[in-house]
């Protein structure tokens, strides 16, 4: 079997245990050897992160120090244009070759909203979708045709993710962490502790950089 590699995109403003712990559980479940964190470039018309791109990457480096499962790819931050997931996956597929099994990690909320994604129908030709549970979200798709699409592509055996380069959806039984970056920023602005919500090294960086303060 080929080694399954996965990608996990996000704003990471800041990265927290709600990002890291479910992905670590997913890796154990699926035999994932490597997860590449892809910090997003936020388009100019969207609300901008409080932390700069450089600061968000620095927080990622703090968070994954000593965690060999993870690495970082900053290609989306190096573009001036909004980065579509499908374009990034096409680039990675060209680099890694047609046979490398690739997974793209999303939350259940993203799965439910997938029809709103740019060229979403092309995603499964490029990767497997690895779906982490999210608190409070329904487990069924919003329409019968989307549910049929999901059922058609569901993987029921982890080996399918390693034997084929793309095309399957894996619904992972990951732990539920009701943590959001929005809540962390709110707590920081109100001088409330976030010790249980994100790695100590990230908190230390946030303190030194003076982030998320009024």
C-alpha cells in the first residue's frame, strides 16, 4: 500500500486543540503518516485575520514543534489571489504524481456546505475527503441527491484510502472539541485564560507578539 498523505487548510488565527486533536485521532484511525497544514490566504474582501500571515505561520511552527506527524506548506499565502482548494490540490497532484494517495481533511460543516465550493465536483478526482466530526452539525446532507453522492463515495475500509490515489470519502469518528478561534480571540480580548484551548508554546508566542489584545 502507498503512504497516505493528507492536507489540512485553515486560517489558523490562532491554531488550537480543536484543529490538532481531531486530526491526530484521524491519523491514528487511518494510518496517516503525514499531515500538511495549509494556512489560507484570506481574500481582501473578507474580514482579515487579526494575526498577519507571518504570525499565523509562526504559531503553526510553535504548535507542531515535536509533532512529527505535521508539516507546513505556505504556498497559499504566497499568492496574491484568493486560493481555491481545487487549484491547490491540482498543483499538489502535479507535484506528487498520479498514484500518490492524497487526503484533504475537512470538518462536517464543510462537507455539508461542499456544493458552495469552487468546482467542488472535481475534488474527488484529486483526493480523498477525510471528514472530522463537528459539534452540533447534522450527519446527513441537505438534499437527497447530495446524500446519494455521499453514499456512493463512502469508504468503509481504511485500505481503500491507501490503495487508490483519490475518490473516497471517509467519515472519521474523531473526538468532538467545541473550541473556536473566534472564542479564543474573544477570551484573550477579555483577559481570560485559554490554557486548555491551545498549546502552551502558542500562548507564549501570542503573549510575546502582543496578539489578540484591545
